[in-house]
């Protein structure tokens, strides 16, 4: 059996698709699995032990032509796309692909041979992503929805070097993401730091455009603070050895879930988003913003959530 799974979304989307990869391999031993990825999320699929091959798709004219040439070389038994909303890009890709049958959500158009929207399922993205197993191997569905991140051996020397420079026990504190509405106020981060000063060791994570905010936080604490700014696989290795993760709703939530690390997740007040992307770690605290389009939560509530998990 030859499968192609389409996942051209964000890194977090790819992490939450990994239960489908393991489910397909467990249900169809000896099958071949190819994943169609974006350039940003390819690294997760590339190193996943259940994936045999990845194809990177770039949404440009050149990207479409290159993909067309690649897809014409091979016919897949099943083309699987688990995105629950209509996608114009996915519809176009279906028209140029060679496959026996296609599986996906027929929403705006009846594009797929096997329609996932007819199945009852949970609302978490891992549950949505594993729906094809209900059609392909109903007797073998295990119910496992835990995501996986595989870190190749060659990454561990650098990860261990970073770990050697960090405190023995530490908490990852993610300060910023691309969506600025999810970012912290510097004074709140300083407040949390002071609340746990001498009790917890924080290692901070942020994106480059917000380095000035980190400098502001350092000034507020009067300390030189440790931070991490490496790649996603190195970050995953660091997270796997952490005591706790504090982060807005972003891929770091799902990285923590992959290693069952306790997490304090901060979310917009958007019900469907919370249900779809909630943390899956055994120990977790979910805090929802009082505002719909901006994350604003009292810093003392965050401190209480941290104390409940450590």
C-alpha cells in the first residue's frame, strides 16, 4: 500500500498529524508513506521514523510545476488530506495528482472519493487527523492520539552541549510568537520571574523580532537571563528535559505534549481553537484570555497555574 498524506500547514499542524503516520504504519505493515509538506514544517516529517519520503511544496508557480513533475512519476494508492476546512490549494493539488482513491473533507466541493465529514469524531486536531484510520482500518484503530517528534542522533551532541550550560532543573518560558496578539507584556514576565525568584530557573524562548522585549525583561529583573534561539529539533530536545513549559498557543504546546512535559498554555478566548489545539500532556493548565483577539491574563493566575504543576 502506498500512501501520500498532505500537510502543508504550520509546524504545529504537522506535529499533530504524526499520530496518523504511526497509525498507518501499524495498520499496514510494509506500506510506504510519503508526506507532502511545506518548507517550514518538513523537518518534523523528514525525521519521523514512520515516514519514508517527504515532498516539499512551495506555493509559487515554480513550486506547482516542480510538484506536478514529481507527482506524475508516481501513482499513490491513497491521497489523504485531513484539513477540515476547504482549501483552494488542496483542491488544485488533487487535480494534478495520480492516486487510486482520495480521502478528505468534502465541504465546499465534493473533491474526495471518501468523505471524512460523514464520520463522528472528537474535536482535537489529532482526532481529526486520525479519522482516515476509521475508514481504512477500523478494526486496528488504537485510539492513540499522542503526537511524536523524532530527534535524530546527530542532533544530540549539540542539544547536550546546550543542556550542560543550563541549570539542572529548568522551566521553558516562551515569550513570543509570530502573531503579536499572543505575546506577553514585559511587566507580567518580570512579575512571574520575581514570584519564583530563587525557586525556579527559567530559560526563555522568543523570536528574533522580539529580542528588544527580552532586553526589557532583563532590565526589569536586573539579571542576565538564559535563553534559547536554536532550531526546532534542538528546541524539542531541550523541552524533553525540562520541568515545565509556559507558552502561548503555539507549536511549543504540541512539542511539550510529544514528550508529556507539564505545560501552562495561554489561549485566546476562541472556543473552537482551544478545543482543536489544547495540550495533551497528562499535567496541564489551560488559561483563557478575557479578551477575544488578544491574550491578556492576570500574571498572578499564571503563577497559581505554575505552582499547581511543579
